[in-house]
C-alpha cells in the first residue's frame, strides 16, 4: 500500500470509531471550514482552479450531488465562451474506492509541499474504468460555480472520507448506480471516445442521437445553461 492508504489509516484512528463515524466527523469538520478560509481549506477564485488539485464546489444545479461537489480536477476546456471543468465527483464513488483510486498517484512529497498531482483526464479515466466508476468524471460550467475551496494535500486523507452534510452517504445507492452502469460500460466508453466538445456544450443545439448513454451529461449542461443564464 502507498502513502495515502497509510495516512488514511492513521486518520481513521484519530477522527472516529470506524468508517461511518469518521465520515460523520470529517463531514462536519469540512462543513465548518467551508464557512471560512485557512491554510488547510482555502477559499479561492474560480480562475485559480487548476488540474491536479482537490476542491469543494458550491455549484448551481438541481442535484445535491452536483450542488455540493467534492472533486479532483483533471483538466478544463475553453469552448466558445464557456470554460468547462472536468472533475472526478467523489459523491459517485464509495469511500473505500476513493482512497485506493488515488493511492498510486500520491507520494510523501506531495503532502509536504502541497503539490498538484501529475495525472490528467486520460490517466484518471483509465484508473476509474478499472473499477467501473468512469461515469464519476463530470463536467462543470465555470459560470455556475458560486464558491470554491482548495483542499491542502495534508487534509486529503480526511477529505476523501467526508461529504457535505446535506448529502446523505448511502453505499447501497452507490452500488445500485454502479450495477446499472457497469452493464453499459463498454458502450459508454465508445461514446466518450467519439464525443466532441461541441456535442456537449452547444446550449442551443439538438442532442445527437448517436449519444445514447451520454445523453444525461449533455442534457445537464444544456439545461443548466438555460436555467442559470449562461452567457
């Protein structure tokens, strides 16, 4: 096991009695942090979001899982007048998987120097698809981000075992989603490989019928642009 697994194990002994207790305590800890800013959980400008970092977003969306998003940013694209951020949304991933997902990418120096991880969209996608959680990479329109906090690397072992208090953690629901998605994994992967950015981000365009499984991603971006007034 790597540095991250070791640190999470130590934190689990300090911040609660078991996984459920740690999750509750860590969630309340970060909720308090989101009301302010310090060296461990820093309120930053949207323009300072960078790939390779861990963040918590307050985002305009009808889903609480998107509205309160703990994410790892893989990359971003400027499409026409929009900036689209691609992030791994931890709300879609079980707690245990979150830790092992990033363990191979983090070394001790990353914690000490608060370094951005050197893993891009392709690297993250390749790792997620091994577990069948590639659908956890979702798109965020920068104009819909209302508040963003950068999570210091020293706090990541706690951050990965946490969530927003308004989002109930339900491993059974996550398993049901995973079970439904895994059957279409190969087809969804093919659609992702064929998709172009304009297919996703033309708010006025019709949804191309060749994208069956990605239709929800495309609709969410389009609907939110209309609902929240993307310029």
